[in-house]
C-alpha cells in the first residue's frame, strides 16, 4: 500500500515521483494555484510550514502542490527561484524528520535509502562512552564528503573516521540528509518550452518577489577584491548557498571596504535562504563588534581560500597585487587603507552571533 504521508513529506523522493506517474494525476487550476502559493511562501520567508494532516486526500493535495511548483519553476527557468525552493523544501523535510511520527516510521532511513546514502547503525564503542550518547551511525567517507554541510564543524578532520567509515550522530545524520535533499532539488529542471497562460500569470505575480541587487563599493573597486571575496560574491549572485563562515567573512570585508549596512544586506538578498531581518541584525552586530577581516590562514581553515595570493589577509590583497605604490595611486576614488583601516596585526577571532 502506498505511503502517502511519506510521499507528501518528501515529494521529491524517487518513490513519490513513481507514484505520481502511476496515478497519472492531473494538475488542474486548484493545484497550480496551490503550487504558486507554495512558491510565494518560500520566496517571502525562506521557509515552508510543516503541516499536520492525516487524510489521504490532504496528503495528495500536498503532493500535487509540490508537482505544480516544479512545473512553474520549469516554465520560469529562474535560477534564484529554483535554489530558494530547494533550500525551503529541504528544510521543511528536515523538520518533518524530527517529528515523533516520522521517527516512529523510521522515515530517515527510508529517505536515506531513496537518496542512496547507506547509513548504518554504528557499533557501540565502550572506550568512547558511546553507550551514554545518542544513536550514532556510520557512512562511507566518500558519501560523507559529498553531502556534509560546508561548515568547519563537519570537516573530515573533526570527525571520527575508522576503516573508511565516518561516525555521525543522529543530528548530524539529519543535517547530511538535508544537504542531500537540497542538492537533489537543485538538479536542473527540464525546461518547459510552452507554458500555459495560467502558469505565465502565476509567474508574473511571483516576479515581484525576486531580489534586486544593488552593489556599488564606495572605497575600493571590485576588480581589486581578492579572489576569495569575488568568489563569495559570484556565488551569491548565482544563488549558491554560501556557508555561514563565508557570509561572516564577506560581511566583515565589505564593512571594512566602506559599504553601508543597507548595501551589504541587499547583496545577501540573492542567497537561497535569505532572511532580511536576520541578515540586517547580523551585519549590524558585526559592525558594532568591530571584527577584523579573517587572515588567509583562517580563510583556508574555513574552506574559503581559492588562490595563492601571498598577502596574509584579504584586506591587503590590493597592496600585494599592485605593490607598495598602490596606496599613493588610489586617488580620490579609493582610500589609502580599506575602509580607513591601517595595516596592523589581524585578530582572527571568529565572530559569535547572539
């Protein structure tokens, strides 16, 4: 018997897609409108609510709304919209996995199997005190490296690795599943060449929710940004989900470069999981704390360094690039130091968020 609750919670799974094909479900006007509302919620808040429904008819409506949202995205072809939805859908699925109902049904393991992630219960290691800890799992390191979150705490050097297997907690397993779901949802959607008028109408209503970028550095020109900073900006413009520490480093650099908070917040608006209030608070907090730009060594540790610049810190890249006379040649358009900050030993303290 088909598990419609599993299909509704994880409509992108192979099992859910196969069921939709078998049932030959039709996307009528009601389903298209529901799909449009699903997109609107994700664009507006970056989240999709977890809905407590029990009837098969309600689960089917959720499945159809998801299918309709994918149809709209296929007709639209907007990269930011697709990635924004991938983040929202994967976060929603993660929240479902934490519910007691989904835990009892062991949906995490079922979803892992669907995604091709061979998690197995980890053997108890009394020497490590595992019997006192939460459930643990093991995963081949090549799968782990592909789907581990881009976070310093998930770097392989910080994990337990034995015989090619990475040991993770239950919480870490769910985060890895979330990343795997996001990447599955970010896979290119086959374009829809001729969209019905009703779909085009929904797209026109959603277009007003797209972010508008306005980046105009006032102290230094972007061509003189170091490669790591340009890469972070390019990723944001392409709606790539930049990791937290990458956003921290970029925000601090742009603050030191002289950009006002409003422009920095606007730059982050193209992030798939963008939240205006949270971003504004974090930028303001970083400015008030006066954090220094992370050194190249710290950027490398965070997985953000992409070139050998030999400048010690992104803040000194322009001087390293143009030589000692760079400061004298800056003219009125730029400053003799980035954001008025004179060269000094950097404090690599990692910013803390409240």
